[in-house]
C-alpha cells in the first residue's frame, strides 16, 4: 500500500498561521483599549479571550494524518506516532464547519490522546450544497480501511 495523505495541506496554516493572524491583532486591540483607558476595555478583553479560546479549542489540536501500510501515522509537526488500523474505534466528522474536521477515536490512547482531529484533503468539497451533508470521501475510506461500519457516525 502506498502512503496516502489524509489531512489537508492547509492543516499547518489552520494550526499555526490562522490563530496567529487572528490572536495578535485581537491582543493588540485589547491592549490598546486598556492602555488608552477606553470605557469598554474589559469587554474587549473578554471578547479577545473568547476568540482566543475558540482558536485553541478548534485549531491548535489539529494533526497531520498519513495512511501507511502499517496504520495511521499521526503528527503534530514536532513528533509523530503510528497507530494500527485495528486501534481505530470510531471515525466522526463535523459537517457544520466549512473545513469538515474529522475526529478519529482510538480504542487505546496514543501519544496524542484518544481523539485525533484533522482536516481531510479535498478540493472545496463542503462548499457545494448538494454534497454538504454527505460523508467526506476521506472519512468513508478511513471507516472502510479500519473495518468500521460505513454508517454515519
């Protein structure tokens, strides 16, 4: 079996670039509001923390996932581990968000925990209204390869 990249090339951007480009300006904005003693500075800090926690929750945990002959090679761009296909318990996907993150739930925790989230490869798959609610082809392939039911999770 040839290696197959399952995660999008945009993963690194979503994991590091996006949050940086949003959090730095929001942090500067909140800092300026506080420094200038503007009336609603506390509200600005609350808004900054809310957006910051959203980025941390959704984008920082994203992983790079590659299917190999022996299993899934999972990486956070600093370290990697290989998980056998038999260790995959469930494959979920979020169809509401435009980048369609897929979550792999493992039977046993690996170096990165029991839940591995990644953005699947695909060319504008979720932007077309007639395929928005279908399962992403990467999620379907992963379920079939791991021997899981093809039913929606």
